[in-house]
C-alpha cells in the first residue's frame, strides 16, 4: 500500500511496540532515514503514545479498491462494512488497528 497522508499522526496504543509494528507492516510507512525507529508519512513523524483512548484516523493511499482489499486480506484484516463512495471517484474502507482504533483508508475506485 502506498500511503500519502495521515491525520492525526498521533496514535494512542496500549502496546506502543505492537502499534508501531502494525503501522509499519500493514501500511508500509517509511522509516526516518536518521532515526530508524520513527515512522514518517508526508514528511512528518507518526507518534505512538501509551493510552487506553481510542481514536479514528484517516490514511490516504494511492491504491485502487481491489488492491486495498487484497492487501488487507493478505494481512488478515477485515473491512468494517461496505466501501463508502466519496467525491471525485474516491472510496473509503474502515478497519481496526491492533489497538482497537478505527482506521479509515481512502483510496481510488477501481478503474
């Protein structure tokens, strides 16, 4: 998956290491070239904070619907409901991360 943007970039987690691995492995976020323990998106670091709080975050990707669904299935992730159609031929899928946060993935409709 090719993430372009994310908001917010602060992720609450009961287990920070587990959350870091989830976002690194599932979304293929780049590591900071100087500090390999920091994930970056759109030139900014993603922060993981220890907390029981649950949030909703949105990740914008370049992939098309079938590619996103295939990637999620390969990572044993289940969509929550049907894809939501958005403006300008965009779609949005909802999943839960390893910490119970809702992640909205916005991508492109299939061609």
